[in-house]
């Protein structure tokens, strides 16, 4: 070891030790800055969350915090990497110039990726989706589990996870902002009294609002739109109830269940699809009964 020290020389060892020490210091500082940034972002989140009474805004803050931590990690890592390369002896300026040229080339070949990040920034600024929301975007619907600059991760009712790139999203349908409507369409038979059906629907709506479990989820009385359409075998009635966000499905299911029981008690028919055949029925009066002859195929073949 002494011979190696004497052969290499103290100055040479010092020249090697100095960059190595600098690299260690850079790595430690980068680690410390990352921890400090995470701590500061966490404190800012706690401070903002305490001042917010709206859970919707709290979810927005949580989404922004995740993105800020990701951005801070990327920036600190890139700066530390460039400083380490400088200490190794590689000039940063040519690397930056090459990175700029490569970035342009990659930009042409990865336009969709650039579009994903650009759209992700716009979506975060406009607060279109937050973690915990139920949305439909890019042809997929589900609960938002993660919002990044690159994609939105959704989990649907079946438990399937969908990664939707931000660049493919043209419209975001958010079903969990402020309030929602439980929209219900009910079919009754043509011979039933529509006003009687409306009254039964109002009674069921009032009973739901008085329910200890479902009542707090309903924000207003039942709103009946009226007769929505004449279907093939039913008159379609349309109504809705204003509910808390994400509670519209539970309220709708409970309303349909109770309405079915109420219709059964009142004898109001909920029709099934059927077809009524009129054989030459005139407008002025009844027609002869429609008959099927047993020898119809033979008669037809004989020219009858």
C-alpha cells in the first residue's frame, strides 16, 4: 500500500479524492433536498386541509400534492445527475445541447407523450378530476385512483383498472361534484291512470326522504317530469331526485324497489313487452274475428 501511495503520488490521490467527495456531497444534498421537499409539501397539505371545510377541495389538494412530489423528485434528480456528470469530467454544455437536439427529435416521434403531459397540466389547473371522483373519460368510467401528468388511473365497478392517457381525453364527465340526480324512468300499462301513478311515486319519494338512512342522502323532494314517451307496450314516466354526490345510484335502487312494492299494492300494472295484432280492424266498428284454418298450408297451395 505504501509503495502504491508512493508510486501514484499524493497529488494524484488528492485529485481523485476531491471529485469523489464532491459526488458524495451532491448525492447527500440531493437526498436531503428530496426529503425536505416532501416534508414541506406534506406540511403545506396539512395546513391547507385544516383550513378547508369542503371535502371536494381537500381531494383536489391531495391530487396536487402527489403531482408536486413527483415534479420535485424529477427536478432534484436531474440537477443532481448533471452535477455528478460535471464532477466526473463530462461537460454539461454539450450534453444540454445534445439533449436539446435529441428533445426536438424525440418530440416529433413522441408527440402523443408530449400531448399527454400538456393535457395533464391543463386538467390539473382546471381541476377536472380528483382522486376519489367518479368520472368517465377516454371511453372508460370508474373511480379515480390516481391523477398524474401522464395518465388517469380508473377502477370500474368490476374492479378492472384502466390507465387512460391524458392525450386521448377530449371530454371528462364528472359524476361526483357537489350533487347529483337519481333519474328514474318507469313504464306503466296504457290502461293505467297516469295521475294515480304520479301520486304513488310522490308517496314513495316522501317515504324515502323520511327514512333514517336514505333521508340524509336526498337533498330535495321528488321532481316528476311527466310522461316521457309512448313505448310499444308501456307509457314511460320520468322523474328524478336530487342527492349527494355519488349517492344517486343507491337512492335510485331504493326508489325502484319501494315503487315496485307500491305498484303491486295498488294494482298498477308494470307491463312486459307484448304485441297486439289487429286483423283488418276498421275505424268505424269491429271486424270479423281473426281465424287460422287448420288446412291453411293445403288451402294456400290449392290457390284458396
